[in-house]
């Protein structure tokens, strides 16, 4: 029960790894807020947790809309009185038809679409939560980056750029917020079998990373959630501005 009674906001928690974070945090005693643009998916995740005897609440949230995110934070304060953890997980990835190819062929609208969610969304959610955490003089912000930041792999210029920006933003916020007792860290999951429908193409893509790892198997959400829990818990209280790589040894940092 390392997160007992901790109010935790997880963006993009309706599906995939975000849903796995929500489950693990709830198991550790957290009050989980499922913030996702997919209203039905968010409600389904919250219901799953409530039916299992945990504490959860879902609110439809667009992380690219500051008024929407600010409304989320205000409503959380009204309902629960504080915000202890913000896990910025919401992102556009290959499960949502992410474009791949050369930089010069990348459409401007596609660049904007990915940067808007994957980088600006992290900024907006943090911007809205920080004043609350400052008043508390405590809080944990956890950002999700990507191993593509290290290697430039994947043929996803916009995605990789956004995730590199997440790392940079993490370090700036850590410098700025330490005096208020706020921890800001990030982590990079590897290519993870997070799809709810595993097709032959999905399996091929996920298995493509296996040979590069020390652990020769496909990564699953269960491999990642413990690191997020560590960053959310008191065990990481004297750690900030850091990047943890959770890729089975594919990247050594």
C-alpha cells in the first residue's frame, strides 16, 4: 500500500499501458483519477477498478485544451482536496496511425498533431497541477518519454522530437520545483505489447525489439508499472530530474 490515499491523476488511462498504471496504482491504495479523451474508455477503466474494490473516478479530458485540464484539476480539488501524483501518459503512438517516413515528407498538420498531444499536453497538465502542488509543498510529476530519444530510430520525426522535449521539460521543471518539495522524473518504456487487439502485424512489430535486448522477450505493461510506482511512492523522495529506461537492456543509460 505504498500509495495509500494518494490522489493520483493518470492521463491516457483508458487503454494500454495507462490502464495498467491505473490498476497498479489502485492496488497500492491510490485514489485514481482516469483522465482520457475517450469518455467511454475512461469510464470503463474506472468501473473495472471500482468493481475490484478500489478507488477510482473518471473524467473526460483533452490534454491539449488548457481550460479542460484546468477544470479537471479544480474538480479534483473539490472532490479530494489535493493532488499527490500526476502521471503524464497521454500520447499519440503507432496504435493511432502515427505517420512514419522521412522528415521532408512529414506533413505540417501531422507534425502539429503529434507535438500538440505528446509535448504540449505534458506542459499543459503540469502547468495546471503545479500551483496546487506548490501550495501543498509536495507532489510527484512523472512524464513518459521514449527510447527513440536516444537512438533516433523508428522513422517518427515528430514523435521522437516530442519525447525528447518531454525529457528536457522534465529537467527544467525539476530545477524549478525542488524548493517546493516537488519531484519531477521521467521514464522510457520500450516497445511494449500494450494493444488490446494483438494482430500478426502488432506481434511482428513488438518482436522486432527482442534481439536488441538483454532479456530476450516481448515487453509487457507488467514490466513497466513497477517503475512508475517507484517514482510515485515515497521510495523516490530524494530523486528528481532523472530519466529511467525500462527496456530490458535494449538501451543502457
